[in-house]
C-alpha cells in the first residue's frame, strides 16, 4: 500500500495554493464575465449547489444578499465571503491537516 503524506501545514505551500486559486477564480470570472449581481439561480449554478443549500446560504446573517430588488448577490462580496469563510475553516478546524 502506498501512503501519500503531504504537509499542508507548510505556510509556503498554502500561500502558493491560495495564489493559484485566486488566479483560477479570476480566470473564471473573466471567461464567464459574471455580472455584478447574481440571481439565486446564477448563484446555484456558480457554486454547483441545489435549492436547499442556496436557501441555507441566503438566510445566513453574514451572507451578502441585496434584497431591495428581489434576491441578488453582489458578486465581489460573494468572493470576499468565500475567502473569509475559507480562512475561518483553516484557522478553526483540522480540515487542511488531513492526510490524503
């Protein structure tokens, strides 16, 4: 049996990974030309989630939703929210410390 042990605790590796993810997201945004505001359906397609998970996100108090003209999600705030919550996961769980 082959066991792969990657050191995810290495900060340099995390920084490189973070930069590559940022580049990939920027490429997707450029290629898909996301609108400044996403509809519920666009959010579901972008995140590849269903109606139940979309409802959970849209009802979170910290999730960026503009409700003055229906339910719209500011695209730039969505990506900031994702980044903030990914960092929370890194700091408050052992998720990234798991051996693959």
